[in-house]
C-alpha cells in the first residue's frame, strides 16, 4: 500500500512537479560542473571572470547562476502556484529578524551547499531545494552534481516516512539502503571536513561509535546515511549555526526514507519561524538508535558545556 504524502498546493500535480524538478536539477548540475571546471556555462550564463577582471569568484558566479536558474524556473513552470521562494542568496533582502515570511507554501533553496569543497575541488558539494509548509518540510530535493545523484523525498502525511529515492540522468530509480546497524558501538559517523569545533570533538569522544568519515556538504553527509555508508551526523553550533537552507531539503529526504533529524532533546526542527539559524545540537541518523543517540549526546553536553541549549 502506497504511503499517504503531504498535500501539494492546489492545482499542482505530483508527477508534473517531479518532472520539472528533474529538468531544473540536472540543469543546475550542468551549470555547477561547468563553473567548477572553468568552462563556459550553459543556458546563457556568463563565463567565469577572475576577481582581477571584474568577476566575483567561482562560488559567487555559480551561486547566482543556479539561484536564478532554479527560482526563475519554478516561477515560469508554475506561475499560479501561490508559493513563495526563499534562497540563501535572497534571504538578506527578504527576511526581517523575528518575522516569518507570510507564506503557507515556501520553497527554501541553497544553490551551492559546500562552498569550500567546491573551491577545493573535492566534488563534495550539493544543491538543496525543499518545499515547506507550517514550518516543516513536505518535499525535498538534494542534488549531488559530481556523483550524478538526484535524491527526492516525499514526506508522509503525518510528517514521517513517505517515499524517498535517488535517480541518475537516465531516470533510473534506486531505493535508499539505510544500514541495519543498531548498537552505538557499531555506528559510523559522518563529520564535516572543514567545520570543526572543540566541543564537538569532546562530544564525539563521549559516544562509543565504531568509525568516522569526513564529507563536505550537509546534503552529501545525509546521502551517505541514505546509502548505508554511515549512520549519523551531528551538528553542534558554535560561532555560527546551520541555516534553514542547509537542512530543510536533506531533512525531508531523510525523513521520507525512514530516518530522523532532531535536536538532542528530541525537538523537531522548525523552518520559517523568524530565525533562519538552526542552533543547538542537531542529530541526523538512520533512525534505529536515534533516541539513544539523543540521550547520550544530551548527557555528554551537560558535562562538556552545561549552559549550551541543545
């Protein structure tokens, strides 16, 4: 029996929406890959100029091009949809601190997640696009251009497991393969390559995990959980915290696949609530040991940093 999915705005069909998201996502992949290689991008976007020649660098050029491609693409494909569009690139002009956007349906976009990896040439960067309603994601898209992976997540009607899968350019579908590892001593952690924090290292040392691997981009990390290569990812905010556009799409795909993402005290994340920062101790996992992970992390943090709000 097929799971019941969260509703879509009136007049929008699921297959029509997925078809357009596929087209736009693979177009975004072509744009990013061309900028990453110093090649002329498709669809009429300007070639990369060095800062000395009046350009703003590869990250800004790629960010802006993909941002325009996706936001304009959605507007043109669904002119009467009635949803709003927010991206990392438009947040400064659209958001007022403490005031949520007046939008029942909101697309949240990160046109380039993993900017350091993009510059370093690791290939571990992603595009995130999520449809949010009532502060919670109902649909997520995570694109990994260099792996040629396009992840979709349709969250269940009750906000939990629905349907998730990945596609290649040929349209072949592959189901998630979350691991069956349950004991903490068996679990594999995926951690950031470029963002490290002393308290996070102490927290990880307090958890009896089997192994650790490094990966760029939140979307890339969550994809390793979806493939069964890892089991959990922990974000511990310090001087900065992840933003709505870092987490909404990866969370949607992970939830749809049967995984979990929450604060260490079990609270769900909330999007478009007037504060785009997702501060605290956030744990994403394959779900099997999520409650125990949250409990152990909370206990450890009360010792490591007693005043830290998880």
